[in-house]
């Protein structure tokens, strides 16, 4: 300090000179967090649904939410007949997969490439819903169990892919 005027190289009000390097530390912490999330398979999920049927379908999804540590069932997302829709979710665990249920009225529809062994059941409701557990929810209109089928993951598209084109067997 010279004549009461601080030079730019001197710390202000007792701050250390290393304080100016804090932004790189924040960047490093963000990079480490993102690396940790990607190592566990957690990422923002994109699901591309193509509806090859002539009728509209309503979709519900089941995924493992890495931020809450819970399996979450969420619906409904409408996809027009002959249309396509991209649906995004917050951080999920890609390694555990994403499952879907597709209905038009009371009729279930699937992607013909879906394997029956990749089917699970979960609770759904007629109204928009989000359930964070497997047990029967406490409320919801017309609660019932529905089949959910595992979505295919496309490395090329970087997304889960569902192509609704047939009714399930059996």
C-alpha cells in the first residue's frame, strides 16, 4: 500500500491472495461430481417414443431416481397416433434401466422388440401421478397394477427408445 492506495496485487480487507483462485476450485468440484455421477450410471434421461399405432397412447415410466435413491413411477405422457415425443427426466441410474407402460383406453401396447422377461408390474392411476415406492399408493383415481416393459437404450442416439407398434402377447 502506498499513500493509502492499495495496489491491484495486494489482497483487499484481509483476504488472502489465494482467494482469487476459488473459481477453478468450484469448477474442479463440479467436474468431480459429474464424474462420480457418470461412474454410477446416473444422468439426465431422454426417452424417445415413436407411436406407430393410429390411435393416441398414454405413457407412464418407471425409473430409479439417483437423487432420491427410490424407484419412481410417473405418468401420464400423451403421444399422438403416428407421432413422436421426446420425454426428459432428471438424474436417473442408466444401469438400472427405464421401463414403460403404454395404454390407449384400457388396452396395453408395447414395442414388438420388448422381451416378456423384461416386464415388471407397478401401481398406476387414471390421473397424472408420481409414486416413489412399490407399495400401493394411499390415493389416486382407479388405482391398479399395470405391466411395465424395459426400454431399449441406444448408444447411437444417447437415449432410451420405445417404438409402440403392437399389443402385448397374452
